[in-house]
C-alpha cells in the first residue's frame, strides 16, 4: 500500500516547486537508475519530472520505465538530459513473470530497432534464470546492438551473463546488494562490469565513508555509478536529496575518484555503447 505521508510530501513539493537549482560550481552528477513508470506519470507531469532532474544538477539521467512510454515522455522533452534504457516490462508487476513470457522477445526486438536505447533493463533475474530462452535473447540483443544490460541480479547471474557473452557490458543494479568483498572479487573478474550504488547508502550512512567501501572505491575508481532509483512515485521526492547526499560524501575521496563516480564512469559506459 502506498505511504500516504510520502504522497503528501510529494504533492506538497510539486505545488511549491520542489528543488532549487544547483549552483554552477557544484559537482555535476549522472543518475544511472531512474524510473518514470505509469503510476509516476499519473501524479507527476513529464515537465515537472524533468524540472526535478535538472534542479538536482544532473548532467544525464539513465531512465527506464514500466512501460517504456514513461521513458519516451521524458526523452521527447529533454533529449539532452534523458538517456533511454529499455525495460522488458509492459506494466508494473512483471518482475517475476517477464522472463517466462516469450512475447517479450518480439517486443524488445521491435523497440530496439529504432536505435534510441543505450541499454536493456533494469530487469530482475537470478541464478539459473539467466539460462532461460527469454534472458538469452536479451543478452543476444544487447550484443547485437552493442548496448549495456542493467541487471538486478545476484552474483551467480552475473557469472552466467558473462558466460553467455564474455564481451557483455553490464551495469549491476545495487551492486547486487553484496558485500564489498564479493563486489570487489566480481569487479576484478569482469572488466566490463560496472555497479550502481542505488539503495547502498549504508557505506556513508553517518556521513563518513566506511573504510572497506573507501578502499573498494579507490581500488576500482572507474567502476561505480550513482543511482537514486525512483521505483515508486514517492521516490521522485528523493532525487534532489540523493544528489545533495552524494555531493556530501564524494569529496571525501580523491578528486579524480569522486569525479569518476559522480559522472565520468557513466560517460565511459555510454561511450562504449553504439548510439
């Protein structure tokens, strides 16, 4: 059930013009994990959504939605800001069913043919599900179009994706909700693996970066991306707050590492994609 308090906060923020524009000298960011699904566009206009993204000081926002119509609504009015990523979900509630739906193959193939997408995802799958025909088709499409996979998967699934295509480009959503030890080992094994930090606020929950995370960021300075993950309408209220929080902990890292995580790693990933 939706949280009424959060809904009230969102509506109030919109009425007040939530989010002041950032100063020109503030650290630019790329948010690699944005959704604008049907329940969001019913309460938040595309114009207001773009306004919130710009107010957060984002250089780019990687957007996927259930359905893709939401992504296209934002892309049409802000092609300079929005990077479309194609989700294999036609509507909410398909997280577990999509991978067994053979019609997903033709849907994705048809949409990718127009050439505006940088990736496929965010999709949910685990372990042996990577071996299913629909998922194998997704991997093949990403290879065909030279685009990345935004994968909400466990570490076993990461291994299986790279077994299917050793040259795949993979953005690992939420860094797999794994420990720094597991994340580091997996990044070490696969040079084409990046990890987004959405829902991983625990590494700087009190404002200071935890030592094991700092060591990992400095060991793999080119592999982490930011992400606010607006998976519900209420999360749009958090985009600016997440950007502010990120600008709080990033300066604790060496400047080059901070800039990499803030925006350069996302730019590198996108440069690997054929547009």
